[in-house]
C-alpha cells in the first residue's frame, strides 16, 4: 500500500469521525457498514466502561481527530519526510503502550505507525480499550490493506522491534527498565500552562475555561498551571469559570473538588474558589483534578527563560500574548496539529528511521 492510499484512507476515516463528533445520534450506517454502526454504539456506551468518558467529551475528541485528518493536513504533515518514505524497507512491528486518561489518547501514535508503513502492536489501557479497536475496524473497512497491520495485545508484549510508551513518572522508570534495549520513545508526565498578563477579556477567559475544563482536566494538554503578573485580579476569571455549571453535575469530578476543598480548609491553606475549581498558589506544574495552580511573575523575559528551562515538565503553553515563546492561542490546547508531537519528540521521524 503506497503512501497516497494511506493518506486517502485516513482522510476518509476523518470524515467519519467528524460525523460522529457532530452528533452521534444522527450517525447512521454508511453503505450498511456494520463497523460504522459499531463505533456509534461504543461512543454512546463509553461512560459504562469509564465514568470520565461522557458522550460529549468522546464526541469532542472524535471531532477534533477528524478535523486533524483533513487530506491537506495529512499531506502537509508527511511532506517533510518524503525522502524517507521513498526508501524501501520491510515493515517493522512497533509496540505502543497507550494511556487511558482521555478518550483515544493514543490515536496519534496509531496514525503515525500506520502512516509510516509499519505494524502497530497496541497495548491498551483498561480505562480506554473499546474506542480505538472500533475505530481500527472502521479504518480496515475503508482500506482492507490495513488488515494485518493492526494488532491489539491481550497479554505480555512480544515479537516487536521498537516501543512507544506513555505513562506517569513512575511507570516511565518501569518502561526504561523493560524496554531500554529496544529503539524507543518513552514519555513522562507533562502539563499545559497558561500565561496571562491582565488584559484578558471575558471571551479570553471563556477560551481558557475550555483549556482547563475539557476532559475534566485529565489530559496532558489541559491547563493545570497559571502564570500571572503580581497583583493580578482573579475575579473576572473566576466569574467566567463559575458559569461552567455542567461540570459540577459530574459526580467523579465534583467528589474531587469537594475533597480538595476540604483538605485546604482543614489545613487553612489559602485558596480561591470558583465553585467548580480551586486556585492555589503553588510552584508545581501538575495539580490534582479540580485544582488549578498559579504562580506570580514580574518580568516577561525571566518567565520565558523559566519556561524554557522547565520544558521537560510542559506539554504546551497557551497565552494571548505574542511575547511568550512557543505559545499557542487561548482555547487551543486540545486542538493540536499533526506535527504538534507529544513531549516535542518527532514520532514520525523516529518511525521512518531505518535503524
């Protein structure tokens, strides 16, 4: 199967995912494609397997993935590597150990392995083991040549040539130990940060709220840390955050909120409360579910240097200011492009290397 056929297949898959993302209740069989209907069922029932995977969030993820698979984007993405694609090589088997913190979080690795012409041996998290297999079956129905290139592992991983593993700081040490002898990418905990300057408008805070609350804040690209100027007025932000009442109705999220609030009250720890998220001054980049850390800064250049030095802890930076290096706009943290690689590691280049 040549590169153009792979591009065409994923482009068609993207059109299907956009359909699901718009309104799964309206997604009906396409040419009597049973796998299309199966994905529809899996989307609607995802929360039964994982209480965090409400239908709205699953559909949002599928829509985002579908948009990223636009044919022009796929062609732009692979164009950087054309000289490596034309080199003939035997397909390798790449083991991919996927996280399960947000829906289909391992899709980009799935896409990258298959687009590179290799086989994927996927080890799914028990928290998210239904969506990707259903998407894979739909892809195979679109392009049968992918059959045999997609394997989902049931037990111990074996017979593979390279590894891509995503996990926490603790599991990454485990991955280093067991997979260090293989060609590998091993990812660790990272978080999204936002840099504010005090000139933000209500619409800016609405966009920031998406970065904070989408997927209940569980994604590595969700904003878990704010950098704000000294004497920053948090009230306008809290007023906007408070309007996100829907998240209070999710019992798992709200249990976390009430637990963390109780801890802060018992320990007399100063905090700000929007009724659905707690803000605390803390140097850490990672924060508990329902908590948003913040830190003051006084000089923008010093902050840029700090963010550069701490790059290993940061997945993305959002800001409305063009003074912040390597930042993206507010509200864009969960809309990465195909070339926005996790941890800044070029996955496709890794997969196309001959050795």
